[in-house]
């Protein structure tokens, strides 16, 4: 009963504080503090409800339990992180996005290819590509190479479509200006069209960053060596060690957010000129 | 459209051509292996014929996949456990329920975010952060836990679909509900319109183009969620189960046919939304 009161109190307090803060003029501090308080409130409610209703740890462990487990098994978590994120997701992300970028430049050069590949690419980008995972695991074996391959397939088309779209973004007037400067194809590409395409390219990179992590983890459900985040999640669920599963999820959430955040940060530095990046 | 037909057809043809060639190379090792064991000498012709007709090839040729799809959709009864239509229906129903729930949740959240400043500031960052969490990785746990509580069948899968599909709807609808400009909002004010009236007469109609664009993304995401949601249930039914069973027993043709079926399903669903979008926007005078 006490814990339920605690949960309710946390909710009331958190909402009240946030309502007060939101009424203030929006600044960088309130923009950061308000969601933070909201998140902490949710965790407090979770803790209170789990303890208050005495929910079994097999169903839903309390946040404090997950934190304890996280601290106790950093070695396992680190091993899985290296296997899944560094070897699987990151390798696939870099090679997939790189390949898509190069193909996009090639496609852009030939109008016939652009008109043919773009609809197909748009179509494939909407397909459940993750289904390729069992096939790729069969081709490339159980280790990280097959996970990287899944990631490559998953990120390729969103990246391709975005880059091709971006390369077409410079206006006829701008291209004419480059022509009056007697700029050749490569100069125009490097000085005008690639910079103009950057917002689109980063949009693709951001979409790909979340896809990469998903691809690497889900591919492990179809077979993996005895380490990796997807492997740990599926086996720990079988052993009903839900606190370890949640610890892996915390790692995945942190990695996913950090990955996205880093790409967004680089975007802000590269495309500082774009209207969407301007702040008052 | 017609301007693009020739290039698209060329690309599709090229894909098929590459597929056949890749099938020769990937399956050649097995064919050679078999030939040396039986003491045959393979000519190019017999090699090609063999690589395109193996029972468990590394990469089945397109016509093999086509034949398998024909066999499991048209020639099997729909009630049969081997019918691909039955499995597609299992996946489709979870997808649609998840999609409906996700769309409802997404619109509700978007309305809250647009009308309530506290919600805008506290929920919106978490909606975005929620998508950087690889939810698909948590799918098996959600399924197992919900099973333990006694909820099984369609609902757990639909929950995963819901989680994946609500995000594009929230983002699109927030943008859409905020798309009327200051002039239009002022006009409503001069008519002394209440907040509800402004919502139904101005904000909601304005958000329609945004809604449909995000619905397409949400539908595709919802299908992925349903397929992945089927993986941990022990491969009982559904396209995801066909994928998993196929990978356990090395039935590559079965995997590919399930994959093609999933692709066709996704394409059909997205096309359906596109059709509704055109009809609606036409009647609203927006297209």
C-alpha cells in the first residue's frame, strides 16, 4: 500500500513540477529538465507499482533490481556490446551506408538508372527486409559477418533513396551559376550538389542508425555464437532471467540513443547553414 | 508514370538476371560435390540445370520460388497448415490490429501534444527517444511475459506492431495539426470558434495529407512488428514462423516464398492506403 501511495505521489509531484516549468518561457534548461523529470517520474511509478502490487520478478523486475543486475554483470554486457554493436552493427552500418552513397552518385549520373532504380528502391525500403536475416545467416555463418550483412541490406535502400533525392535538390539556377563559372561535373558535385544534399544524407544516416541496431540484434535470433545482445536476450528470456534481459535493453537503449545523438551532432556541425538547424 | 515504365522494367529484369546468375554461382559448390560423388562429369549445361533445380539450394531460382508460392497458395486448401494464405492471414490480422491501435494511440498523443504544453515538453522527447530503442529486440520478452500472464495469440504480436506504428503517426500528426498558419487560426478566432470547432473544422482537415503519409510508414512498420513478433512463439503460425521453421530445417525455398509473400502483403497494404488517400484528398479538394 505504501508503495502505491509512493507511485501516485511521484506521479502527482512530477506532473505538478512539469506543469509549472512548462508555463515558464521555454529555454534550453527547461527543454532539458522537463523530459528528464518526466522520465524519472515514470521510473518512480514503475518501482512503486511493482513493489506495491508485489509483481513477480519473472514478469516485470523493478528498476532497482535491473540497476543492481546491470552493475553486477558489466563483463557480460561489455562482451555482448562488442559482439553486436561494434562488430555487427557498426561494420554493417559503415559499409552499407558507404556502398549506398557510392551507388547513389553513380545512379545520379545516369538519368535512366535514376528513373528505374528510385521507384524500386522506394518499394524495397518499405518491405520487411528483416526477413532476409535467416537467409543471410545461412550464407555468412553464425558469427558477426552475417549480422553485418543483414545491417547492410537493411540500411542500403533508405540511404540510397535519400542520397539520390538530396543530389537532385540543388536548383537549376544554382547549377547554371556553376556552369557560368565553367565548373565541370566533379567540381559541381563537390562544391554544390554534395553540400546541398547533406540534409538528405543525414536524414538517411539517422534512419539507418536505428535500423542498424535492430538488424544486428534481430539477426542473432536466427543463430549466433554464444555471445551478443540478441542471443543473450533470447536465452535469458528462456531462463526467466528477466533482470538480465532488461539490463541488455538498457544497454540497447543507451547505445541506440547515443548512436542517433552522435549522428545528429555531426549533422549540426556539417549542415549548420540549413534552416532546420538555426536556433534563435 | 509511363515515362518511368521502361527504366523500371529494365531494373527489375536486371535484378532477375542477377538473381539467376547468383543462383548458379552460389549453388555450384553443392552441384560439383554431388557430381564427384556420383562420378559424373558436369558440362556447363547440366551444371546450370542442376543449380536451378536443387531441393535445398543456397539461393533458389525465381521460378522455384514462384512454383512454391503457387503450390502453397492456389493448390492447398486455405484451412491447411501448409497454406501460405493461412499463414499470411495470421500475420495480417495481427498487423491490422496493431496498426489500428497504433494509429489510435498516435493520434491521441498528437492531439495531447498539440493542445497541452506540459505534454508537449515532457512526452515529445520521449516519443523520439522511444524509437532509438530497438524495440524489436524486446519483442521475444514481451511475448513471453504476456504469455505468462495469460494473454496469448494475436494480442502480444499486435502490441509490438502498435509500438512500431504509433511513432510515425505521432510525428506526422503533430506536424499536420500544427500546419494551419497564423492567418487561418486568426480567421477561426474572428468567427468566435471554440477550440473544439477549430479542431474539427480546421486542424483535423489540414492534417490529412500528413496523416496518410505517416500511415503508409506505420503500416510497413506494423507488418515488420507482426513478423518479428511471431519468431519467439515457437514458430506456430504466421509468415515469421515460416521464416523461422525454414531456417531451422534449411528449407530455403520456403523462406524465400514467405519473404516474397510478406513483400507482396506490404506492397498491397501500402497501395491500399495510397488509394484511400487519393480518394479522400480528392473529395476534400486537396489533391
